[in-house]
C-alpha cells in the first residue's frame, strides 16, 4: 500500500510500519501482524480486517470533565470547516497508510464539523465524500462502515429514533439519510447504528413500548431507503447497556437479538460487539461474542478494553492476550465476521500527547490480535481443546441423550431413565486445565 500524504506531512519522521518478526526491538514495527501470512486458510489481513476509527484517532482531544484538551492537532488550524476537514482527512489517510491497514470507519460529524443547518451539513459531508473518494482511490483503503452521530447534539438529549418529540426524530432521519448516502457513495461495506441515547433515564416520563416501536420503525425506514439506493452491505447494531443513558434498549447481545427478532429485522442486521460495552453489561467479552456467534449474528467488533477499577467506558487500546485468544477461538470456530472486521474504538490516554503515541497504541493492539489469532489457530489444530469440550457433551451423541435432543423423549421417559440408571457420576469440567492450556500455547 502506498503512503498517502497531502500538501503537508503530519506524522513526520515515521515511515510505513512493516512486519519485522517477534525478535525485533523496533517499537515502530509489527512483531506478529504479518498481513499476508496464511492462518486457517486465510491471510491475517482477511481474518482481522483492521480499521482505524476516525473519531478517537483524529477528533478526540484528550479533554475530560476535569480538564482542557491535551491532544493538539496541526490539522485543526483553519477557520473554514471544509478546508479544516480536508486537512484532517489528509492526516487520517497518511496515518492509515503508514500503518498499512485496509479499512477505516467514521461518524458523519467526525469527517466534518456540523452546524444546526440540515442542508449545509449535507453539502459539507458531500464535499468531504468527494475528497474521500480520491483518497480511497489513491490508497486502496476502503470504508468498513459509516454511521451518524445521533447522541452528541443537545437535540438528542432524550434520544434520536426513540425521542418523544417527532421533530427531533425527523432531524435524526435527515442525518441518517446523509450518512447513508456518504457510506454508499464511498463503497462502504456496512452501516452501523449505535443508540448512544436510545433508552431512558426514568420510567416516570417514558413510554418504553412506544419508544421501542419507534426505534424499530426507524431502522426499517433507514434500511428500506438504503436498499432502494443499491446498498448491499450489512447493517450493524452495537450493544451497550448504559452511559450516557441509564438504561439503553440495545443493552447486550441477547437483548438486541431479541429486539431484531421481535421486529422482523434479523435478515438485514448483525451485531457489532464492543469489548468495553460487554463488561459494562456485566458480561465477559467472550460471552457477548458467543451469544452473537450462536445466533449467526456476529458482524463486526469494536476493539478496546476497560479499566478494572473504573465503572465506565474508558476505551483503552487492547493488550490482554489471554482475553483475545479466547475471543479468537470463538471467532475462528464461528467462521469469522459477517461483513465487518476489527476497528479500534480506542483512544490514547490523556497524558499520551505525542503523535508517535498514536502509532504505538495501534501497533500494540494490532500485534495483540495477530498473536491471539496465531495462538488460537494452534490450539484448535494441535491441542485437546475441541476434544475435551466434545467429550463433555458425549452423552447426547447416542442412545437416550440423542433421542432427547431430537425431541423423542417425554418427561415420563426422563423419569424412567433416572430411576433405571441411579445417581449420575460427578464429572469434572476441567476448567483449570483449559485455562492452563491457553497459557501454555501463548
């Protein structure tokens, strides 16, 4: 992939990041991510489908509720919004091509600053869409997915598609239409809905049934529009239980799947699972992945991690090899992503202020996933992992157990079997052995 820069190089002194192998001491090189290495029948690039998240990487400024911005960018110094946005896109494509990654993803307001004028916003986004077309053509970088930010503007304080005011919902529709148009024009593989405020703060002023019906209607309306425009990609819902809203309707994988089934949306929608959202819901990341895989609904992933001491969405870059090996076992056995990939919805820490820190963060996350892929593939091919799990359920593979799975036994039959065979043996689940097995292959 060629490195693409604009009139100005924003990340000076940093060349294209290359694979140098596990023995390298170069912090600006991949130790494990060898894009063209074949693993389980596909290249690493094809398995992992890495994407750079536009919002944290090029818009996040390091500010928090207690302090001003610490990440100061050279691409934010022009007064005109479109000119400023083009500089930001120059920086983005320089960064993505220096990392040699295949995809990026964005919210509409990440690409260009919005005002409260719908028509003006559309013109701004269209101008940047044309500019992005040029960048994509020159770099071969593709759009993994687009989306609309329906949570930051104050009009969305009570939700967007679930807002009790139809006027607000109409604004959300206009914004989604423009974001869909941009995604389609850029050949986006998918489109994401994250309902940042689609939920409630208090049931005292909420008609929950009506709000969820409105959300379903909104998703159908957006889906129908996109299909009429020729969009062939997958729509994703990204589960999150809370924050900023007390209770969000897209709480976790199981909740979203139930919602999609109830409102006849299963055919067009899959799930985009985020690590930190899983933990906020009181689940492990692997639980959320497994629920999605078992339902045939694993579309994509937001890669990050939370902080064990903080109960909110800290969006740190992933570095937990054990967690990601277990995740890759599920993803490999589940057949991989359906349309999506792995985007780094993660941000540098507030005190990581050098441009180089953005590279270190991504390189670390990319290498951790690549190493996890290699380890998971080896476990599946060489260890007892699959055999141990299969043997644990062997009693359902023949005889009465198999008959039960097929619906051939009544409750009376179960009673007769229990009497005839006495007390069951105590059989170990071998949890510690399997945990050790993961560590052994790492």
